[in-house]
C-alpha cells in the first residue's frame, strides 16, 4: 500500500502535521482490554445502578418505564437498520425511508396534525424548536410558557432562546393544577403559548379553551407531550386547536436509558411545513413509476441553506424512531388504546388507595397515569421507607413545586400491578401512623 | 411497463406481497391493516376498569386513533424484516460516506448498552442509585479530554450539531461575561452546513473565509477578516477536503490576539487520534461525534451524541448539570456552574451512546486508537493513489482520512458525479458523499475508514475505475443507473413540488 502511495513508511503520511503539533507520547488511557474484560468492567458499572427490573417503579416525570415487546429489539437490531446512515441515497435506503414515512403518518394521526417530521433529539429540544418555529411563522418574539411545562424542558427552551432576544413569560398554575387564563399574558408580540398535556404535575388541561385565548391574539398554540401514551386516550391536540404538537415519544418502546437517547417529535399544519425543522420523508415514484420514498423539502435544512436554515439539526433519532414505529405497529389502534386505559385505571386505583389510607392528592384536577400526592412527613423519609420495600416511589417534588409542601409525583403504568400499588400505599402511609 | 404508485405487481392468484425470488415487495403497514389484529398482549386487569369519561369531560377524550394500523406480530416482523433488506449498511459492505466515518460498530457495544443497569435506569433516580452510571460518565469525560487535549468535557449535547450549538453558546457567554458585544463568526467556505447554522441560531452573522488554492486556510485570509467584532473562528481539522490545516496554530494565535476564540468541528477527529490533539493546536472549544470517531452506530440517521470539550477559560459556561466526583469518592450531578449557558437536553444527553463510546475506547486503548487513525489515513491515501490518474483531484496533495475527487474530467461524456454515485450502487457500494464540500464542483468525498482491508479497498477502486471506463464507452448506462436495485432513480422534484408526507386511505375504511 505504501508503495502505491509512494511513501516510505506510515509516518510519511503525517508530514503535513507540523512537528510541534504532534503528540510525542502515548495517550494516557487505560490499556486495551479484551472483549471479556470490557464486558466484566461494564457489568460492574451497570450493577451499581437501580433500574426498573430491580424495583417496582413509580417514577415517571418525563421518562416512562413501559413494557417493550420482544419484537422491538429483535427488529431494530437488524444491522441493515442500525448500521445504515441518513437515507441520502434513496435507491438503497428504502427500508429506512418507508419506516420514517410510516412514523410520520402515525404521529400525524396521534397528534391530529397534517405533518410530522422524522423526529428530533428529545422532547425538550423539540419544544424549543417548536417555539423557534412559531417565532419564524408569526415574526414575533414573545413566548408564553405554562408553569406546567416540564422544568427541564423550560430550562432547555430558555437556553435555546437566550441569544435571540425573546421574552419568555410564565403562565401560572391554578389551584386545580390547570393553567390560568393566558389572555392577560399574551401581547401583540407573542409568537406562541406553550402548554404541556398532561402537565408536569399530571393534570389534564382544557386545550380548546387555551387554544381559543391564544388564537384570539394571533399567536400559535403549542402543545408539548411528555407521556406520549396519553395521546391514545386524550383527544388529539390538533383537533382542539393546537398548531404545533411537540414532545417525547420515549414511551413508545424506547428504553429509559438514564434519559437518552430518546425520541423528540414535532407535528404541524401543512401550511407551515416550510418552517418545520428536521428531516422529512415524502412519497414519490421512480423512473419506472414505482412508488418509493425520498428525503424532501431539504431547502429548509442546514446542508443546503446553511446560516439561513430553519434549524441546525442534521441527524434525526433514526433508530429510536424505528423502535417507536415497530412498537406502535405491534400495539396498533386497539392495543394502544387498551394500554392507555390500563395505565389510567391503575393510576385511578392508586389515587383511591392512597386517599383511602389518609393521604391527600395535591391537585384535584383530572389526570392520566401520573399524579401528585401530599405526604405527612418529609419526602426523604417516605422515599427511603419505600426503597426498603423494593419501590422507587416517585419524584420528590420539593425542588419543583415547593408550594405543595412534601409531595411526590407518582406514575402508574402496566408495569405497576395492584400488588405493587398496595405496597406503595403501605410504604407512603403506614398503618401505624394512620 | 409502468405501475401506478399505489399498486403492486401481482401474479394472477399469487401473493401480491411477494416479489421476485427473495427480493420482497412490501406495502405500507397501513395497507396491511385488517380490523381486529394486534401484535401485543396486555397483563390481566388486576384493578377495576376506570371509565375515563367519568373523570374527564367527554370532549377531552378521543374516539379512535387515526394513523395506527391493525396488524399481528408476524405481520410486523415480516414487514420490518423485508424493509431492512432494502437498506445498504456498514455490516453489508464498504460505506465510504465522506465526513460520516462509517466505521464498523462492534457488537459488544450493543450488548453492553442493553444491560438493565444502563438501559432501564431513569434520569431522575437518586444519585445514590446511579453511581455506576455517573462513574462511567465521569471516566468518559476524562478519556475524551485526554484524547482531545481539552480541560473539560460535557456529554450533554445529543448530536454534533447540538454540540456546535452548545459550543457557540459558551463562546457567546464568554464574551458577554467580559462585557464584549461581538457579532460575527468566521466560517471557512469548506465547512459543514451545521457550522453557519449553529452560529446563526445564536444570533451571529456568519462571515465566510475563503480557503487558499491549496485547499487550506491561510493566516492572511483570517488576518484580513479578524477584528474585535469577531467572536470566533470555526474550523474543521482535517478539513472537509481531508487535508490537515497545517497553519492552524498560527491562525489560532491571530484569532486569540484579537480576543476571539477558536471552535473546532470534531467531525474528522478520527484522523488525529493519538497523533495530534486539537487542544494543543489552539482550539478553545470543540465537539466530538461519538457516532463517527467512537463507533456508536449511525442508526439510519441517529441517534448520535455530540460531547463538547473546552479549555479552562470556558468552564464557567458549561451546560448544567455537570458530573462531579466528591471528596469521598462518590459521584454527583451538580448545578454549581456560575455562568452556565443552561440546560441543552431534557436529561443528561444520549447516555446509551456514551456507554458504547466508553466500551470502544476501553477496547482499543491508547495504541489501538492511534493505530485506528493511522490505518484510516493509510486507507484514504491508498484509494487516492489508485484513483488519481483517472479522476480529477481538485487538491492533489497528501490527505488524512478522506479524499475528494471531482467529475471534471468526465464532462465530455455527460456523466456527472450523481451518475457515478448511482452506478456504484449497481456494484453493491453505498456511494461516497457527493457535491460536498461546496468548494469543489461535482465533489465525490470518499472516506474508507480504518475498517476496510486491502482487498476491500482494491475492489472498490477497481469498481470506480471500471465506472470511469464505462462513462467514456457506455455513458448512457451510467447516466441511467442504478439498474439492479428495487427502485430506479426516484423523482425528488415531484416529491418536493407536491409533498405527500403521510399515508392517507384512498377511500374511507370499511
């Protein structure tokens, strides 16, 4: 090889690197390990973490532990999916392209909007991108955000908007848990109102009412969803006036994995498609008239438009999208609904049990599979007792909603059976103190 | 023969979903749907059914879920298995997509990432219950800092482009803290499109810096544009022509002398592992692409991961939270970053990718990583040597990990870069990156990576040379390629002119 190149040795190839810039020592990294050794090392690290197989898991708050059918991992483990890249060459990427087209169709149906992109990094960045999109569409710079938006989403939104001179106002929560009337906060410069459904604290919002108030001032109504399974039970946000629906689809077959990689989504109305960020797949035909799929409307994107692009996003979350598409195909229109109803029933059961044991719900508003419950003691004590009983009981709300006093955000799913809920109840409201 | 786009070839009495031999046709999921089919079983109802309409107003509930099919498990398995056979992939063959570093993705990475203690852990579980994860993150930050010569690393950005965004935000915060209002960012004309897009997302004006006739940046060009209004220069080294920016240290000195910072796009870091470090070249901020350099799979377009390395001067601006080791040896997540740019990700970034990258670095060790860079560079130069006599080489000089050819010498045949790319498909190759970088007209950007053997490179070179011959002797054959794929060339203009972005039933479902 060196002869063909005309080089005497490999070092010759690096003459273009000035001598003073060359590293004159070995990298200070642990020596190479065999596959067996690497596995052993990583198994030790993995064993040092709690996970949803080792505890009964009531912690949600934006990342949900759901059962994943075996076919999901089996199919996404096909190397033709996971060792391919962005489908730039459609003739040899039809597998990925058709799956993305199916995903776009599914998200469009679930959200009640006409077009969904091929996914974003996560729900938080999808929400930030939705706000940026609303600013482009309306040519306005103000953003009104519900207090019920996941606090991490809010932080990411603030980060994305920091350099752009946008004014962000917070729409307060009322005593029921629902958002207040936004009318007073929306000005002539408001690009959008962002509402999370269900809210971070689990309560279901009256979207139609909020949408009307938003549209009355010419702003776009954005609905953010962190528990995508709720879309199977609750009316599609697009049917209730949402102009953009964004959020996190991790619930659809994507492992929690300490928070990533997850699967952001963003759906819109067709009239706004040219302001939509991210990849889009469209249907077309080949020269023989056969149906096929291609990446399309790419003049929106950074590799064509550079600094005038709708976003700098380059990758999508392709493999996570594949997990979700397989998952949604397996459950289908009936299975997903039944699963959502089971989640809802389990959460209602948990609420009844906890209140019967003398605890009080923090907010009276209706919920889907997650709710806030007040504790009679500092939350550390309750969480610790639950842990000893093999339960991760929920999220300590002290840092997120201090006005509620000691409280937990508790999530019930198909993985938390009646028996686990009963034990949760015993741990959070022990008999002795009743 | 022409088919309407919504029908499929049928044999009378035969299965409309079967193609020829073992190449299968496969409709959309929605077209396979039959009422009542599910591919899922729910656990027994152990709590009373709670009717949602008793708690929620009827108008808040949905009737039916539009957009979801009804199919059985085997329908789903066959559907996606068939779809998978229509994809090119690294595990099928050489995938020389320049700038994307389509190297082999070791199987052990996948096994490790699926360990329950990683895959089923939750981002908000107590830190005391996530010590193994935090330790891994902390160690990986250290590995990347050592490899790059940077002082700190954040693993939060979810992709290279988000890493760029984070890096530019830190640059902005750095200047703002010093009370400076800088408004411009310099970006070379050969840069990735994400660079100017990331700068613009931060409200900066983008100024293009011309590369020299030798394909690299020259100090004079930067010197002419660099003033107190410039926040930073964004460079990719090796650049997108595969050429090492040999004046980088001098250029960085010019930028620093006028108060600017230098951003390094780490897309091409694979060429430098163990040989030279961006931090030693004068780079202040850089991102890594774990899916390029550190073998995490490309996944059909993601997820990637885009950690960012910085010099100490930028540490006050790191995204929150950061991973820290306490004095007692335990690990924690801390928000103690005085002038942080804030949070970029809903959780802690693409942790699953960090696990794979960690596994890769541990598997290769310092010598293996260096050898990886050497082999990648050797392979690219070998391909260039095999091809340079028959293809135009716009910048004919030694390259690093990738080489760029053009279609200039094919002009008389009417064959373009696109045609060459499509003809490669007929021979079982994923084409190189085409028409990028923009500084080369009709560019073919080839990155073989270190994963390929001599025989594999020879077969690829021989194929490209055969296509060059075909271009002269049978240009029509090349111009109408591919001929052996399920689909011939797809009409991208039609897709964009009248966008069809979801499936809709032709007639109401019965």
